[in-house]
């Protein structure tokens, strides 16, 4: 709806009487206006998405149509104090429409997050600057996945250079295909924003000149607050990294640096980075150098920096060309990274047993490593067993990713699980043909294992048949006896794909129990489900001393029985024939539960009648 430009007073005078059906293109959009004017909107996630087409039909989707008056939309957003996030994924062409929207929107002082996925034009960004000046709540500003031309880049640069926006902490530019001139203008304007805590310039052609401008901007910040700097998927070279490293020495709070997918950086550039790592101002906790084409020489350049006792918690070196010699050099530096928790070395071409033996030494240096990622490195059984030698003394490793190492067989997995069973919580074996032999080895290792929670592999690719799934099913709930059921695995929550979608129904159900109940409750439920008439003879040796314990157990088990019947509809169980063993339990009426308890007590009395009579006579 095109209109002549109106001032703010126009909307204020008519706001009380305007009919939303007259200024919107649909009932759905009118409902969003209702949310904007509500004093206390209850069913609203406090977000609005401006879209060209409907996505899910959610209440927060405002699909801009021909009959929508964007001036009124901007006005009501501008005065709303509930809205937390605004996502502008589409805005119709036309300077008048943009001006009409921005005239009202710039009055908003409560919005906290703004995400822009369409070009607003130079005038739009300069108008956005008015909103930023008024708003002391906006924390996140993200411009992502749309092209920004030179004129718009200058509008953004003008917006950012005019004034410091003290509330703005996170500024993202992602995949905007910025030209060199526009990129340099925007980066230069950042000198006015030293309060930023996170800056992302990813996929935006940042080259040596861009790094030089960014380095100058960082150097100009007095009391810089920057904690996270993301510069992945750019064109950074050695000279650019050197300029950047110089600027980063002014950032005394920088915790995370992401440089992945800048393959033009060589060992010379990495030496500049290493110099920064040795500086007194360096407090990096995460360093991401994935896909940087780093070879053994590159690792050698980094060693001095990594050996400088920095508080690094996560080091990412996946997708490079490090190989055995580089691993040996890396391991020599890691003991100084005493706080290192995550090490990512996936997709590095291949590690032999020699390199993995060197890597195993990491576990013997006192590091509290919790995650190790080694996917797609041509590891075989011999290499895995070399790694395992060091893991035997490690009690901190919780996650191990061995995905796409197809030469590992059941032999290697058996050695691994025997060594790491005390601490490992997650094991990833995606893209590996573990087969039934591997499934059985893993299942055997999970017997009595109270730490493993997630086991991932590709069910359709792994060659695990019903025989292998049967092994997993037995360790989850062995119904051979009451004791075997009680000591089954009640900890693991995932086997196979995410959420165990491809697992047999009974296996998925037992995993569901493990996920949603405490292990003691799971054991109780499995006993109730699979042992409807519990054999009391094994307990007769304790005579009547055991009877109160039986009564107490049934009393504690009653809430579990009630909870699972409320949580799982009986129809959901009855529809599967392979879950027939559970049909009786889920069709059980409450009165039947009491019968179970009475039956157990009766078996005691019937099994030891003279003891029961003697007890009564004593009383």
C-alpha cells in the first residue's frame, strides 16, 4: 500500500482507532498487529519475521503482501516494548516503503536482536542508525546471506562511524560478497565500536588489505572488549595475518579466534600468529584453524606459540595435511596447554600407528582432554591400538570421534572399549561398516558400563543386521532373570542414528526409558514390564526379614508405574507387533498393580507357612 510520507504524529493521532483489517493483507498479519498492541501478550515468542513467502505458518511470520501498510507496521514495532527479535528476511522494493517503515521503527528502544537477510539500501541503513542511537537494549546485529553493494556498504559504514552504540555487543557480516572498497569502509568504521564483544566477518573476501584495516581498527580501540573474532572463509594471506596479529595484541579479552578456510596462509603467516600466542595479552581459549592447508612446517611454526602456556581449551586443526611428523611436533607442545579439553584433528590425510603412538602420549601428560576428533584419517586396527595404549591411563576423555575410518574392525573396537570404558560417554562411528561382529563387541563392552551415553553409527551403512541389534537389545534389557534385568544397561540413551530412529522398536523404547528416567527408576520399570510374576524363591534364604523390603519396593515402584502409563499412550505400544512383550504391561489396570504386591506377599507366606504362623503366635 503506497502512501504519501506521513510524520509520526499522523500515526499517533490515529493509532487508537485504526482497524487492522484495513491496513493488512491477511487475517494472519492483522493478528500480529494485535500482538504488537497487546499490553501483556501471552502466547507469543516475542519474535517477528518479515517474509516474502510463508515458511511454517507460525504466528510470528508476517508475509508482506500488497495490502500491508508498512508505515503502520513500523509505527507499532517502534512503540512495542515486548518484541525481542526482528528478522527482516524480505522487504519490498521502493524508497517510500522503506522510509515509511523506518520512520516508526527508529523509535523502538527495547528491541534486543536484529537480523537482516535482505538489502535495505543506503537510506535504510542510515535510518537504522537513528534507531541504534535511541535504543540502549540492542545487543545483536546480524547481516547475513545477501549481497551488499558498494552504496549499501557505505550506508552501513556511515551508520557505524557516526556514533558508538554502547549496547551493541555482537556484530555479524556473513556471506555478503562485499567488494574490497565496501569491505574496507565497513571495517574502518568499526573504530567507533570498541565495546563489541563478538565480531564476525565470514565469507566476505577479507584479504590482506581488509586485515590491515581491521588490524588498525583493533589497535585504535582503547580498552577493547572483544572476546570472539570470526574470519573464516575469506582470502587472508600471510601479510594479512601479520597485520591482524599486531592488532589483536590490543585485545586483552580475546577468547576465541576462528580463521578456518583461509588456505593462502603459509608457515610464515602462522609464525606471526605464533608470536601473538606468546604475547602477554593472549588469553585465547579457542583457536580454530580448520581447512587452512597446514602441513608439518605449519605445525612447526605454531609450536612455539602453543608451548607458551596459553589457557587454550579447544584447538581445531581438522581438514589440513598434518600427518605423522606434524602430530609428533604438535604433541611436544601440548603439555604446556594445561587447560586443553578439545582437540580436533579430523580429515588430515592419514595417521599411521607411529603418529597415533605419539598422539597417545597426550593422555599421559596430565592433560584433562575431554574430546578427541579423528574422523576420516585412514586409521586401522594397528593405529587404534597404538592410540589406546595412552588412553588406558586417561579418565577424562568423554567423547571420541572415529567416523569414516573404515579400516577399523571389531578387533580395534574391542581394544578401544576395554581401555576407555571408564570415562567415555560418546563414541561416533559414522560411515563405518562395523557389522554384527562390531555390534557384539560394543554390546559386550557396555555390560556393566555406567558411563557410555551415546553411540552413533549409520544403521543403513554399518552392515548391522537383526543379529547385531539383538545384541544391543540384550544389554539394554536382559530378561533371562530378575537379576540380569536389574544389572542391564540403564545409562545409554542413543544407539545408531540420531534419536535412534533406525533401531528396532523395543530397543528404541528401552533407550527412551534410559533417557527419561533415573537409572534406578529404569531398572524398576524394566522389572515391572518383563517380570509380571516375580519368582520369590531365591529370596527365601533371608526368610521373613526380606518381606518388608518387598513391600517397600512395590511402594517405591508405584510412582514409576503411574508415570510411564501417563507418558506413553497404550495405542503407541499396541500398534507394534515386535513390542508384544510389553502389551500386557501397558494394558494393565491400576488394580492389577496391587495384585502384584499381594501375590508376592502370598508367595512368601505360602513358601514359609510355619515361619509366618510362628511370627503371629509370638505377637
